[in-house]
C-alpha cells in the first residue's frame, strides 16, 4: 500500500493476521498520508516482516484515545521507520507484544513523533527490539505524560534518540524495573521539568 491519502473516518488502516502463530507476512506500507482520523491511523496485528515507512500522520479532530501507529504481535524483522507524526493529541506509536530473537530483531528507527498527550512512544511486553535514531517530542503540560514509556520490554536497545518533554514531565518512564538485556546509550534526553527519567 503506497502513496495513498486516507482522509477522515474512525480509522485509517486496520490489518490483522490469523494469529500470532500464523501471521500475515510481508506487508509494505509506504509513503501514505493519514489525515484527521478519530481512532488509530495505522493498526497492525499479527504481522511478520512488516515494513511501515515514510508515512505522515496528522489529525485535528481526535482526542486522547487516538493512536497514530499501533503494532501488536508484529515479529521477525518488522520495521517502523521514517514516519512523521505531527501534533498528535493522543498516543504516538504503541508497540505491544512484538517478539524477535537474536537474529531477527524488530526495529523502530528514524521516526519523528510529536504528541500532546500520553506518550510519544509506548513499549509494552516486547523482546529483541531496536529503538534508534528517533526524535520524540512530548508537548503536554500534564507532567504525568512522557516522551517514551517502556514496560516489560526485554533485550531493548535504546540508542541515538532525541527525547524531549517540553511540557515538564519526564522524557523517559520505565514503568517497571529495567528488563534483562536493556542497553541505553548516546541518547539526548531533556525535560523542561525536574525529572529527566523516572523508574517505577
């Protein structure tokens, strides 16, 4: 699916494989424009080797329930890269239950994400994930909102990202103890508030 305009509606694209053990393989979603959806712009479940690249997501009509890109149970070298989410009023990118291994890590790279609520990037229950070279900006004045939130994500590489919270909350929230295999280095992390990173 390439170079399409998705305008309005409750959601843009919702694609689901048959099951975690029987995923759809080889989805390519490139250079599309998503404008003014009320729910998720892109929602993917049970995908293998998916490529989501160069999409632009903007909305002026959604509330805090909006999610720009949601990937659930996407595996085996799936890539989310070079996407732009501008002024999203809800969640930016949500990655849940996406599993890889040493030879087939999933990747979130070179995305620009600007949000005004919740979190720019949410990671929940993943393994073998590379988050690299992203720029994530949280602008909400609610100091409970963050740029990046991670929970129960193992073997995470968080490298060379810019994480800014200009609303005063933390740039990074680890919602539980840091998981095995986590590497965080060469990130530019900044907040206009008092707490740059928070562990709960």
